[in-house]
């Protein structure tokens, strides 16, 4: 059976499974639509949370970023996993005690203000839609390669699949679909990693293989990779930082607190029966997440090594990297290379006309003299970082069924998170805006219909932006995390742990935090990510304290806290009953079922 046929069969079977689950578990009430009926088992909820959490950025893009950033890419591992721990320990149990469907519901109760709800909904929509852009970018990458269509067509297909099972199934359908998607994506991620680790190091555990010796030598794998990349003018893999240590720290912090402020993850803790179950499902989710996150560094390192070895065979044999015979002839490029060229995500330009591929760092001035002496006239290969995980099994020449499994896993990761985000957007519009404000007499049936229409509209907007993303999948997601970090996280934290924080302070803090972050991000990425509307230039090296736009959310969060406390001290104190409620919430016992709070 051919590769393409194998991919069609595996991806088709998984899609049929997702849609079948959605039909079987179709939501018939607002409680099932928003919180899956509130009776999901902690282990299943942990698995669904892991799938909701491990998006296209985790599955498709993160290891690719690590592959090219090296040590600097570890900020994604530390930020996202650390943020989940923060969410599980500091926020989830307390929010669960409030027993509300949505994060804005929490704001309405805690900050006794419709204005706080409206601001929270706006912040939620901005962060969630930005996040979905990253998912749709990942969907486009996966479909463009594995279904042999262009990227934009891939995004449209992904939109149709998500629409089918998210719009009709609601949280109930999404939850059980995500359980299936987690199983698919984790198998798809780990099996190729085991194969490749065995081949390169002889160790079947990728986590241990990363620290093992390179097969047939006395040199450790990371030492070998350091040697390979420095021979081609790149920075040392195991020690390179992302721009600066300050930028890495702020970037990591932004991802951490952004994680804890993301509504689509928080809402998952309302689907379990008790507070104890919320804690338990958080623990299970962390275990399920750790399986992928501890594997990603090995996947990234091994993918980078395999890529260089394919283009220049001297990097593994110790020969002369400049010798013409050691550089891959373009006409002899492997089939996987040709397949990815079709997508436009892998591009070759023969700058010196020798018919061979030179892949090196042509920005390294010290290395440039050697390259010019060898007749090289610039780097000839452009590799989109988002393809590394999906291409890795093909580069390593693994069986067709493994390649098909990876295709299904990448799509499962992107679609599972997109569905969770769409539910958060839908509930914010149908429940928090329409039911609570504009149409208080709206029936349950009408609210369900409004939620589904909101989802459909959100899918269209996200799909369009996914065709024109501001960054790589993980980079776009990092922006979304920054927006959540600067707006929702501080207000949630102060709502739980500060009895004196009032509505005026919370509203002012959220507005200040997200306004600053959006101003900074749009300055470099374009207004609403529309190219050509940038008003800052990264070319002149002007970044505030050297902090890149994707990392600025932590600074926005700090501004949020400062403004909130200043305004709080200048306005009326919080009502006594609210202060007493906050005190009681700190002891997460006795929470009942999630309620709509009509």
C-alpha cells in the first residue's frame, strides 16, 4: 500500500471516530453544552484537558522551534508546563468552588459588575481568537502535506471538521472527542520518537536517548549535534539563548501566567462533579502532558541532526563539509523533500548554480569567508519550523503507517484545541453577553442556538486569519498567551487572593494590561495581524528592554497589577459580603454543581 493511501485511511478513520463521538454525545441542554453535564470522570477529564492543552503549537511547532533554537527553545517547555502547574494549584480548585459555567461568570460574581464581565469577555475573545489562528495555521500545514492540497484549502477542510463536532456536540461532544484525540496524538508523537531514538542512540526511550551516546561513537548525541551545527556556522545547540537571558525569563513567565489565564483550559475544571475531582483531573492531565513534553526535546534535537545529515553527509562522517561531493545534489533529493516542496514550506534556491544544496548560517560573518572560499553564495534552503515534527518520520525513513499516524496526530492536536477555544468563545457570546445582558429572557433552546451560531462565525474568522498568520504556529500561540497573561490572569488571581480588590481596580487593570500588550504586539506584527500596518520596525533593533513582542505579556501583566492596586486605593472599598465570599472560596470545600448564574 502506498504512502498517500495509508495516510488517507488513517486520517479518515480518526475523523470518522471524532464525528461519530460527537453525534453519539450531542449536547441536548445548556449544561451539557457548556460543562458536559458536570459528571466527567477525573481521568477522562485529565485526558481531555491534555488534548485541549496540547495544541498544534505543542505537537507540530514546539519541537520544531526547539530544533532550531536549541537551548533557547526550552522556554516553551518551562513556560507551558510550569503554567499548567500554576493553574492546577492556584486557580482551578478555587474557580471550581464558584460553580459557574464560564470565566466571565466568575467576574460577574466576584467583581459585582456588568462592566467587569464585558471587559473580561472582550479580553477572552481577543486571546482565544488569536490562539485559534495558531491552530488553523497548524491545520493548514498538516493538511497541505498529507492531503496534498494547498495550505489555504487545508485550513478550510479543518474548519469544516471542527464545525461538525464542536458545534453540535458542545462540551459533552468535545470532551469525549478529545479523549480519543489525546490517545491518537500521544501514540503518534511517541512511536516515531522511539524508532528514531533507537536508530541514533540505541536507547528506546527518547528522554534518555537525548542524553545517550551517538550510535557507533563515544560522543554524546548533544555533543555531536553541537559539532554539526557549529561546523555549518550556526550557534551551539546546547547553550544558545533566545535573544537574551532577560528575554528568555520574561518569555517563560508570559507563557506561564498566560496558561493560567486561558479560559478554554479553566472551563474544563467545571466539567467534574467535585472540587476534589478538579484537583485529581489536574494531576492526571499533568501526567498525560508530561509524556509529550519530556519527549519534545529529543524529537527536536534528533530532527535537526537528521535534517543536516540528509543535506550534508560529511556532518556525520567527519569529512569536509565544503567538499562538493558531500552536499546533496538537488536532483538526488529524497521523496520527502519533493513532497514538502509542493507545500511551499520547504524551498530551495540554487544561488551558485552548482545543482547542489548548501544549507548553512550565512549570517555568521566569521563563517562566511570559509563559505565564499568554497564557492558558496548564501544559504540555499529555507525550512519552515512547523514542518519538522511532521517531516521527521519521513526524513528518518520510518514505515508508511508511522507517517500516517503522525499526520493524524498533528491534526488531532490542532483540532482538539480549536474545539475547546471555540466553546470558550461561544459561551462568552451566547451566555455572558446575550443571556446575561442583551436578551435575559432567551430560552435554553435559543441560547444553545446562539452558542452554535457564535461558534460558526468564530470558525470563519479564525480560518481566514489562519490563512494569514502573524508567526509560526507556536509563535502565534505565544502571542495569545501574552494577551491572556496581561488581562485575565491578574484579575483572576486578585479575585481569589485579594479580599480588597474592587471592581474599579480589576476593570482598570485589565484595560491597561491588554491595551499595552496589543499596542506593542500590533506595532511589530501589524494591526490585528494585517501585514503592512506595522508602526514599529524590528529591523532597527528597537525592542523595549530587548523584549520581543511574543514575550511582552508578562510586562503587560505587571502593569495590570500596578494599575489595579492604584485604582483600588483611590475608589470605594469592596462590599463586605464580597470580601466574606472571597475568604470562603480560599477553602475549596463544599462546591456544588456548576450553575449558569442566570
